[in-house]
C-alpha cells in the first residue's frame, strides 16, 4: 500500500487529530488542535503524519521534540505516536519511526527515545519498539501535583 509521510503544520493539525485522539481519548479533536497549536508547538513540538491514497486525513501521527540533556546530549524525543485502529498492522508506525530516526540523524542527535505509558495494554506498541531495536533504558517516575 502506498503512503506519504509529511510534516503537519499548525494550519493542518486537524488532519492528524483523529489519530492523536486514539492515544489521548480524553480530548476531542478540537481540543487536540488547541493543545498542539497553542501550547505544544510553541515549546518545540513537531508533528508528522502518514497518509494513504485512500484517506484525506492522517491515518498515523507522530509528535516529537528535540531535547538537550546531560544524559543523551542532543536527542529526539517521541512524545506521541498513534495509528487509527482500522489502519493498524500495515507497518505505518514503523514507517513513522524510520522517518523520525532518519530525521534525528540528519539533525545530529545521539538518540531517539520515547516513553510508553498510560496503561499496560500496549503490547503491540512494545513489540514494534523492540523490533526497531529500542531498549528499555530507564524507569520513568511521576508524581501528580493536582
């Protein structure tokens, strides 16, 4: 199946909102657009999407930012990655990860990293990360403040 991966600009966020709602169901598509464009993009969030010839909107979306830390130096952090349910199993998540890995190399990053959380039923996602040679490198701790 042919597909296209492209950057999703601020004026196009709505085209990737349905995929992001799969990962963040507490938000409506309109709220996703507001959160991404008003709060995330000004803080370095970038968004890419994957389109098939059959879909006017992105069937898969990936949000990322470039980070600098003492741990990894310059790295690319995958914030969000999600595929619409009816399009899963076609290799689209892997294609977006391959794109972002190439982008990280192009930008001179030392690593690509991500957290997989919000529930434990993420077996398919974890298999994808392991197939692409991602390692479980740390534990992520969280303390909710309100």
